[in-house]
């Protein structure tokens, strides 16, 4: 188990952050890994998997001997094709098993009832990206609009604008919009670059759009954010004092570092994910040259898997960060030396 760097911890505390969640020598938390589906038995598996609180996993790929990109949902040991497309981007799935995804010209949803078109490209929108869907069917997505990019939310057939980049609206303080996450309250968290190079995390809720943290404080950059149903936001940030880390911002504005670079970790890859229990999952690049998936839950930092390790007798060569459900189950994709890949789910064992 990797402990936090003492020097980085001191710097974080000096910068006014809350106490780091320290790993313990005798961690109570363990995870069991379950292989959900493999390219050996399915065919070509593409893209990071999505998982919901019902234990279902969704991904897209092409079954052996078939064509097209299949939107596939796995329930237990059974997998079913919900749709077949010629192009697919990142997908998400709610707890009802409805999968939302972007094609070249549309945002669609798919489940056992069929495929529905949620948003069409046209005069208003094009170049859709990263739709997320909640249990009420609200879809939050990025798209090209007005000559630039914007973040939007579809609610019961009506589309609301959350944010526009400056090239889409000359008065906007937002220069660029990065990946977004939404929760079951319809709140949306996203990272953005502002004018003068200031990085910020924004929260959109029933009161409007507000910056909740930016690089005018102890952070030199902010790169991605996720939000849970309690309103806690997890994000990746680099510190003015050096190094970087994974942090959690609560509703009261308190920032808690949960993992800091140093003592084995060089950098982090992309936005972390946070569950309703506060467990935070992230992908890190290690000093050893390997990559590893971690989950920080309470006082326990658990390494789920690292490149170079073996899963089912196959050595892992690369990892694809997946998604974390509200209960803390984590889906990811592992690639193997010699070819092939598989989707796994990491499930926390009950704590005695």
C-alpha cells in the first residue's frame, strides 16, 4: 500500500487544505475483481465501460464475425445488443439500464424497448460529445453551437444551456469546457479554462452557474471534475508549490486532498470519479513506469490493479479508466500483453 508523501502533505496543509486521508498499515477495505466480458469470447471491445448501481455494465464493440459498432449491456452473465451504429463516442448508463451515447449526428438512448433519438444535429447543434444520463432521463452533453462549444442539458424534451465557450458567445468568460459529470439532482460539475488562463471548476444547479474553485488559490491547474449525489466534487489539480493530487471539494467549500504525487506516484491521468460514500477512483502513473488504478475510501487507499500484474493468467499491459457507480463498484478495461482486452468490475468486500 502506498502512503502519502510527507513533504507534499506538509505543502498541502500549508496551503490551507484539509488533512490528507492517510492510508493505514492494516487496511480493512479489499476489492474482488470479476471479469465481465473478454475480447476472446466477444470480439472487439472498444471504449471505456459504464456501470450502474444495479451491477449492469455497458460498452460498445464489434462481436466476432459481425459488423458495425454494437451498444452492449451486460447483466450478470448475459449480454445483449441494444443498438448497432456506424460511429459511437463515450457512453453512460443510468440505474434503469438506459444507455446514452453520441453518434456523428445524434444523441441517442437505447434499452430493451429500442433506440430513441434524443437530440439531432442541425442549425443549433453538431459534433456531440460525452452525453451523461441520470435516473430521471435528463441528458447532459457537449456540442458545437454558435461557432464554438457549449454544455447543455435535455430535460423532458427541452434543452437548457449550461455554459458556452467564448467563441460561441463573445461575452462568455469561459474559453474552453472540459469533461463534465452530473448527479441525480441534475447538478453538473465541469472544469473549464477562463480568460487570462485561469482554470476553474463550475457547478450548475437550480440556483444557476457558479465557479466553486479556481487557480487563483493554491492550484496552478485544474483538470477535470466529477460530482456525487451528495454534491461532493472530486478533481485533479496541480499545486503552485509543486506536485499534483486528487482532491475533494464539499458543499461547504472545504478541500480535502485524498492522494498526492510523490512516494511512488508521478502524475495522474484524467478526472477522478467519486461515489456517494465518498470513495474516489483514479488512474495514476507510477515511478516504476507502470500505471495503476486506485480507490481511496475513508482511510484506505487500495490499488485495484497495475500494469505488469496478472489477471486470469494474462499480464496487463495497459488500463482504461472506466466508471464508478453510486455504491462504489468500479468498471474498467484491461489490455493484455500479446493482444486482447477484457472488462472487469471491482467490488468492495464487506468490512467485518
